């Protein structure tokens, strides 16, 4: 039995789909949110990371956490790993909660969170839109292909898998209703966070 | 037998089916093969295998190949020096078939993680299905904080691997080099130190990575602390391990520089070199605090005065050096080492343990990752208010003063109030007598004093200090010195005074005084004896034409006679002798 809710978030149509079964599938279709196109919505990473706590720090005090496995569909899955989309291109990012599991462990705590373009930043958001906590996650799409040339010097390229998954550990006492997902972008002096999508996670 | 395209399409079409599959997956056995501490304070590497059948696992082949790989991974710095900062978990993932896909050869295997060479048409590139990797990790129960590095080893000896959120390596003996390099990216956030041609394309923007820069000004180069003043910038030459500014990095042949001529981020079979090693050590300390634990477990302790306090810390241990611990009390360095025993003075103190890794591998640590502190607040109770030295009984000559003093211990400030009388009687406080010493007025007789000492914790009363006064009369042959409170007035004293009065009377041709009250040995001398002596002296003075003397106080009949009373009579007799 499926319940479907239609809502609007940031001008985007959001379909929240949940199931009463053990499997919870919530989809957000965030069309035209390019993973690499800088937009006015970009935020200061330093500001976000300093004003919002690490989920890891919040989970340390929690008795248990929920491990959410998020599927990220970023293109034609049948095409396999592809070179990085060029700046300015549009991409579709569909994030789906595919599993939800209770775990006793806590998320890893980072003493000095350091961003990289090879990561994504996941921000847990409450029902009223307040940002609750964040977690850095390695960009699961990335596949690095490097091999030495005749002189021993490496050459390589970065490929992006169009269909991947990643996990987020959300403390059970953090009332997250949504995860906002950002891609760090380095502008030469600081990281900006470009929103690339979100996914509803309310149980 | 699957292909990347087939797999991908299937996941798009059947997410619910896959989710159900995950939910029912049998947990793969997990073995901790490097246990160096709690995952909360270690970098945890979790290793999964692909293309290993139950036979391969049961025979020990898989475990042996993982062990060999891990040994190789920790064979070079900084992982070698910091190997105790890592835990390693091995997940025994069982595949239906041995080996992995080689699509370029038309070889396909049914394996748990769908590892395949020739990923994206690149022969040496091995891809795995990260969805399946995540599913195995979740179902196997590897803790959420034990997946800092996820590594898949595939059962194939052909050289190959890949980097990314999941690092993949074959069992080829040189594949570990691929992983070291790729962990430089995913764990160390390091850039490639090679140039073009694209792809990837060169972007001439100052990179965020620690090992690439466009800066050519010595002071602005990120790794300037490693560059000798004599090293020219940009740096020519091909010498190994000489930090400088070498042209070509981050996919740019020009305009972008790397720290050393060659390193593992440029070529395999090379050391990471100084700057990359420094960054990797800093990244290790991103996950590992220099403290494992500390005692007391609470940050505040309360003890009684004089009690010993023991503080200790346990630390992760680098392979060849130790972390430094400095203890301070109220910001003053007090000791070094992992344990600190101290006795603190009463009051509140702050005890701090500062741990620092003074490794030569790191010269720049702007975020102070190699340093950590633990701070405790210790409240040491004040000692109970106690009188250490009581005011002492004294004997002073008539008309002199006595100095009484008390020594007390307890929480400052201490205040004092002296009283006249026996200890505890507060009827006669002495105005202005509010210090630890007190000077009595000139005394003509026995006096008793005590002092009450007070602090924030309460009050304590001293013992009674008696000040006795001595009276000396040179003309007396019986006890010329008598002391108030000490000398019992006896018949001899009365008889001597009678004799001396009569002697004076005789000297002035007066008849002896007619004494009517007969004192004798053993009789208690009372007021009647004194009053008779006073009458005799008045009579004598009158006979001699002298003014009548005055006597101190009235002596009641039956009173016990004090020394000063007798002394007064002696003085009056002496005056006319």
C-alpha cells in the first residue's frame, strides 16, 4: 500500500512516496539541478559547516541511529561510467531512500572537516526547514581510472557512475524530514555548496 | 554473467525488488584483522572480496590475499608509522564463481559485487557495483563508524583497480600501489601531480588540494615550510625528495606546480614525499584524536585536603615514536608522561593534559590536529578550621601586660575575637581585640582570656588562657613572691604581716596590735583575717599621722583570699617600714 504526497519544495515538484513495508522508498525528482552548474543558490560551505553541527556529534549522544541508504540516479544508468559532466550542463539527480536500518554505531566524527570536490555534503533538515546536522560523504559516482605511462608518470581520468548509492547515518533523536544534498565547488579561495537535490526521509 | 549496462538497467527498473533483496541478504562474516582501538578513534578500513567462492574463503586463500594486501598497504609511510591508528575489518563475501569479469575477453563471472575489468572501456579499470558493496556492508553489521575506507579486493591477478568512494584492487602485487595512490585522493584529498593531456582538463584556478598550487611567491606556497631557502622557485632539476616548486600538476602542464619532482601522486613506486605525507598524517588525525582515553573519566573531581590526585591518559602509539604529554596545573607546567600524580592546595584548580605528536612528518598544522587537550577541574576542600597553637597560660609581674596569641588553620580569611573569661563565654568581648595576638591591659591579678576564630566554614573556640600576676615583696621572708591563682594564702602569710605591723608599731613606740582572730596552721584564711589586717593598717597609718590608705574591694566574710589582696597589704606595710 503506497501513500503519495505531492508537495512543493523550492519551486520543484516533489513526490514523496512511502511504504508501510520495511522498505521505504521516497523519491524526489529535482529536474534541472545541474551537479556542476554554479547557481545563485550556491552557499558558503564554511558558513554551513560552522553554523550547523556534524551529524556525527549529534549521534554520539543518541542511543541509536538510522542508516539510510540513498540511491542517486544522475543520468542514463545503461551508459555506465561517463566523464564528468561539463560545467553548465543540466543533469537530473534523483535521490531515493532504498533502505532504512537501525544501527548501534555512530557516524564517524571528523575533527577538522575538509572539503574536496570529490565529496558531497548531506544536510539533515527538519520539518520546518531548520538545518539540523551535516555529514560529508565521498561522491559515490566517482571512479578514478589512472595508469602509468611509458615514463612511469600516471595519466588518468575521473568517471562518474550514473547510478550509485551512499549511506547517511542520522541519529534517531534528530527529527530529520529531509536530506539536502550539496556538491562542494572550489572557487579558488573557498568552497561553495551547490544544491544538487534532496530526499524526504521522514519515517 | 552480467554486463554493466544490463546491471544498471535492472536497478532502474526494479528498485523495489533490489531493496527486498538487500533486506533478505545473508550477513557476510566479518573479522577484525587489525584491532588497534575503538573505531570511534581509529581510521577503519573495511575490506571486501569479490570473486571468492566459499571454497576460496574456506581454504584461506581470500584471507591470505587480504592479509598480504594489508601488509603491503602498511609497508610505506605514513601508513607504516601510523599503522596503529588504523583498524582493518575483513568481510568474507562469498561469490558463486571464482574470478571476475573480463568483458574484453568475453569472460564473465557470477560474483557478489559484479567486479569487472575494462570498465568504461579502460582495460585496467575495475569497477564494482557500489550498490551491492553498500548492501553487504549494511547487512554484515560493520559499524557505521568503521567504514572510513572501503576497499574491494578482486580475485584476479591481472593488474588493475580503481579509485573513488570504493577503492578496488586486483591481487596483482603492484595493485597495492594503485590503492596507495587512490587513497591519496579519497583519504588524503590530494591532487594528481601530473599534467595533461586532457581529460581531465586543466583548470588554472588555485586548487584546494594541499599538493598543487599556482603560487610562485615563496611565502604564498602552501608547502613553504618544506622548501629550503636555497631552493630556487620554480625549481628545476629532477632530484628526488627535494621540496620545491616543480612545474606540472593537477592536469596542467603549465601554470600549476607540485611539491617534489616525483611522488606517488605522480608516479607509482615512488614515496609520497614530504608534503603529501604531511597531508596524509593530518588526515589521519582528522579521524583520530591523540587521546584514546583519560582518567578520571569525569571532567571535575572533588577531594579532601592533602589527598593525592592521579590523572592518566592512554594514547595511540605511532610505530617508532611516542606522543608527548605535558601536564599543567593552573597553566603552569607540572609534569610529563602519561600519568600525573599530584597533591593540590585547597581551592579550585585546573589540570590540563596536552598531547602533541612532534613527528617530523608534519611541519604545518594550522588546525592543531596533532595536538589535543583534556582539562579537569579539581576542587580541593579546605582543611577544617583548627587551632594549631592555643593561647598559653602565662604568669606576669604585677602591673605588666601579657601578649597572648593563637595560630589557626583553615580557609582564609580567618577572623578573631578575644574574650575575657573562660572559653566559650562570650559575655565580655574585648573591643578591638580582633587579631591573632592580643595584648592584655596591665594586670593586677589573675585574668582569663580566650579567642574565637571564624572563617567561612564556621568558628572554633580556643582553650582558656590564664594570666597570673606575681607580687614580690622584698621585705617578706615568707613567700616573698606570691602569685594570683597559684599561691594559696595561708596562716603564715597572715602571721608575717601581723608581725611586720607590730614591728612598725614597736618602732614608733606603739603597743602591739590586739589581734583577736587566731590563725593557725591548717586554717583556711578568710575575709575576717584580711579585714583585721586592714583595720590594723588603718590604725597604724592613723597613729603615724598618715592619710588613710584605700583598699581594693570589700572582703566579704568567708571569702577565699587572693594573692593580690595580700600583696596590697604587704605594699602598705612596706611603705611604712
